[in-house]
C-alpha cells in the first residue's frame, strides 16, 4: 500500500477534478494503490478542519501547522494549540 505523504484534500476543486465527492477522490486513490493520505494544513483553521475530515475517513492523516508564508495568520503560533492538535491520533506530524 502506498501513502501520499503530502496532499491538500481541503483545497481540491471537485468540479474541475470530475469527482462528485471527497469520498470518490479517496476511493479513486485506493483503486490506484494509495491507501493512506497525509493531508497537510497551512494554518490553524485548516488544521482543525482537516482533523474533522480525518475523523470521517480513516485513510486520512493530518499534519497540523502553519505555513511560514501564510500571511493571513498572526506571526506567532500558539504552541499550546499545536500541542493540543498534535495529541489527536489522526495528527501524525506538525508543520507544513
């Protein structure tokens, strides 16, 4: 089984991709031998969104963190919040 080690499932444009749902995307990946997907967050908001997504799909794991070029975020990240996110079993990495 393969693992996609860096994807952004929350940034998919389903209309352009031709898939009806994220479940269809995950199933298509599995059909090609990709059984796990590490969806990487770019800020704390997407970290929380991806955590909810990973709880729906056991094939999805999350990297929680903030991309250094993410200008909409405050310059300092709350370490406590990252640690709290990292304590979830679906979060397997910290950082973008």
